[in-house]
């Protein structure tokens, strides 16, 4: 179905005060042709390809902003998981590769570059082990690099050895960036069922089945959906409410896809997908939590919160998939704490807990996202939180993830402020009961029976 410019202008007029934006235009770049058994040659190949392919990425995105009057909040790059193209290298080599990526991102004006990643759901090679061990130093010594590790899939089960290691990696990353309230952990996410075309940081990477270069777009319109719900009577039934959400998701998806295709066309590269996730910000009125309240809850955490989130997620997906044949990524509703003004307030009031957030992750796009916890929390407890999310992911055949921040020297009742889109995070309590024996068992957690569906 062709997209008329009138639709774009209508959407802009409707949403100019409702925080609608293109949250990210992410260029995915394959580095498979950069492989070399010489570290210096590998770094040179990586740097030169990124600089050549993405030379106009930021400039083109800014031109689209100017031409159409709609904000593109972030201009990003995602690359092939580094563990795949540097499998023969050591920990120190991976740190140097991360610094090379960071240099390219800085010189191009990219805000974040994703792909310092590994896919270890069924096991890890020595190179993948080395990459994971390099993550804390890599994130501590770079500004723009983001890291992700996929430790589980519905088909493979859960790699509990990797789950254990990633708990330790998160703790080490927090310690190495402790002078900045463990900011490194905000750039590190552990996945189950990771999508390979996700344009959102920190989980973005360029999947091995993707083309050489591709543009993926992430749109965001919590404020638009919020305004829609607030303008309809509280007496409307659930199905009619869902229909209003679906119609608005249709409109913003059409706008996002149109602009994404323009960015791709101007750079003569292939357009990939539009991710229709509702990604909130700390700006008042741009909150998924406020949408849930507008649906009819006193606050997030009230009985019915998970059901309201499921309704929102399904309605957004229905509208987005009607609008585009190329919906991908995670697509739905994000529920980060620090990045959502309504979630921040709910956490401060004690109305939302990690346990309730975990329940909500069974129906949302991702998982436990941007949650600050006491710095005293052990690596084993963090691994247990990851394992719980992986279990939800493989049992429900959906993406789940953990981006959690054990802030050194901070405890419940305190907070950290990262500024910008990362926002402010109240320190949330989590169970400190020992799970050491369970986590230290290691091995492979079997795939659920539903994973056998050939």
C-alpha cells in the first residue's frame, strides 16, 4: 500500500506536542568480510568499512529531520556480533577491537554502536568466552559501545554456564564504572530469543542472515497513544479501547516506515524493518506507565497491570502489522524503569517491585530493563534474575532480556541520575536469599517441549 505524503503531514500535525519521534535509525553493517588472522589488519578492515559505508548516515538522517519536520532522536550503527568475526582472538584483543569501533562511532557522530555481542545459547567457543570476559574493560574504556549476549532460545534451552558468567560480568562492569554509578551496565544486556534485526540499543546487532548493509527503524509514540486514550470516555469497553490504540499505532508505523525508507534510499542501501516498540523517555507525557494508568489503573503495580500491558502490546502490534509488511525487531511496549517518568514515580512510591516487573515481562517486548539494584547484590543473585527471565522467554517463545545495574555503594532508598534518555533510577530492592548452589550447577537447561515443533 503506497504511503502518501499527506499521511506524514497529518501524523506530524497530530503529534507535534505528543513526543512522537523516530527513536532511532540504525544502520546495520556486516563485518563478515573484515575477518583476518592479523589483529591490526582486522581492526583496520573494521574501521575502514564502517567509515566508508556509514559516512553519510548522520547527515542523511538530519536532512530527513529538516525536510519532514519530525525528530530522529538517535543515529546508530549495529555490526555483526564481534565474537563471530574475531573468534581466534584473546581478551585483550577484543578490548582493542571495541576501542576501534568506538573511534569510528565517535568520528561519524554516532551516539551508540551495538554489536560487541555473542550468541552462546547452546555453548561458547574459547573466542566467545574471551569476548564475554572482555566486556567489563571494553565498556569501561569506550563511550559509544554497547554489548549484548544471547544465553537462551526456545530451541536450545538456557546455557546456564553463560548465565553464571554474565552475572559476574555485570558485577565487574559495575565496579569498573563505579565512579559513574555503574553506567557501563546501562550499555549491557543479556537476552533470551534475541531478534537479529533489533534497531534499539543496547541490544542491537547485525544478524548473520542480514544483507551487507541495511537500515532498520525504531519508532516511538507513547505520548501519542497516551493522548488517544485520554481523549476517549472512561466508559468505553476494552475492545473499543483496543481499536483506538490500534488505529493510532497504524498511523505512526506508516510514518516511521516512510521516513526509514527515505533514509535508506538516500544512502542507496536496503531498507530492513520498522520496530514498532513504544519506547518511553523521562520526559513527562512520554511514558508507558502513564498509558497503563490512563487505561484505568491508579498506578503501575495495581492489580490488572499485567493485563493492561498485554492489551496495549497486542493492540500496538495489530496496528503496526496492518501498516507495514516489514515489522520486526521487538515491536510492542518497553517497560524500563529509569527511562520512563511514570515508572520512576511508581518505583519511588513503592508501587512497583522487581517481582511485578518480572510478571509484566511475560507480555511486554523485552524484559527487566534499566533497573538499578543495591550494589551489594551478588553475582549469583544477578545470574538468578537472568535465569528467571530466560525461563519466561523460552517458555513463552518470546524475547526477554535483563539490563540491570548493581550500583556500587548504593542501597534501597537512594537513586542514580544518568541524564538524557537514560533518566533517573531509584534503587529497587531484590531478594538477597542465596541461590549459589543452583547457579553454580551450570550446564544446559533443557529446551521446553514446545521448542520441538518441526
